[in-house]
């Protein structure tokens, strides 16, 4: 079974600064997918970024980028130029191919962006 | 973009009654839907996987007779909490997957349902 661990329950960052959220996972699979989801106070789950394990290049989506270290089983999320609207819970998630799109979520990190 | 509608967004019910939560894919056919439960300030825990036209697959520890799942069409899955108790109070979220392969059909989440059992 896969496990996903987010070691930072809460973090805060000043507006316009950069913050990195940590995520590690445990799997015996060689090919898989990793995701970061954002859950703002509205509770809507929003996909932030995704990474295929077979791709060495780190995924980037505007201000969001990941540092994917496959050997270390680490998948951190970097948010640059933090904005107040980035305040939310962030969940790291793992998906095994051909497993029906079932996601395994980490425990979440609550990010507060301060003005 | 693809939208998943979950209804109701909030429900309060008395202990012992049953509550039905609907999850609809509005502009795509969802072959598979997932039901999650989220406790306050906690992560999403998968309860069951719902496949259209077949029985749901429940995760270990989830009572299938208490949490009834019906996926009768490609656009609708329902979760019924039967004989609800206060400990069933929680936030329930559904997600849906369209056709086209696992990675290229990302999951779309509903807005969730906050259930309070008094």
C-alpha cells in the first residue's frame, strides 16, 4: 500500500515571498503520478499541479513548481510570489496507474499567507 | 471545464434517520466516482469506489450496509448514510473520473456535503 506524508501541519508565509511545502511518499511502484491539490475555505478541491514519475523534468504551473526527487521519494511544492488567495489546505496525493484513478492523500498542510 | 455537482451542500438530520447525498457529473460521463470523508482539519479518506452499473468497492473499515452507494447512471452516484448517528457527522466529498485513461482524465471534485447528525 502507498503512504503519503506531509510533515508540516501548518506553515505561514509573507505575501510576495516564496514557500515550500514538503511531501514524501512510499511505494514499490516504478511508474505513478503525483499531485498537489489546494482546498481553500470553500472546501472545493482544486488541482494545482501534477507530475508523472517517468518524467525527470519538474512540473511547473505559473507560480507553482515542484521538486520531484524520485530516488528520495520526495515531491515538494514551491509557491513563488505568494498571494493572499493562496491561503488554503494543500494536499499531496499519489496515484498508481491502472488503479482506477484512486488517489491516496497526505495529511495536508495548512498554509497561511500573511499580508 | 468539467463540473461535478454535489447536493446538498449542508444537511442536518436527526439521529436514526437516513440521508442521501448526490454526486452528478454535469458535462461528462463518469465511469467511476469516489466517495471521500474528511474530518475537521484532516485529510480525505477514501470510503468507496463506485463504478457505473456494478457494486461499489468499499475500503477496509467502511460499513457497506451503513454507507449505501448507488451508481445507476454514468452521471449520477448517490451515497446514503443509513441510521445516521452523531459520529457520522463529517464532510463528505465525491469525485468523478471521465473516460480516456487514468492520467489524462483528471479527477473532478464536488463541493462537498457537510453532514451534521443531532
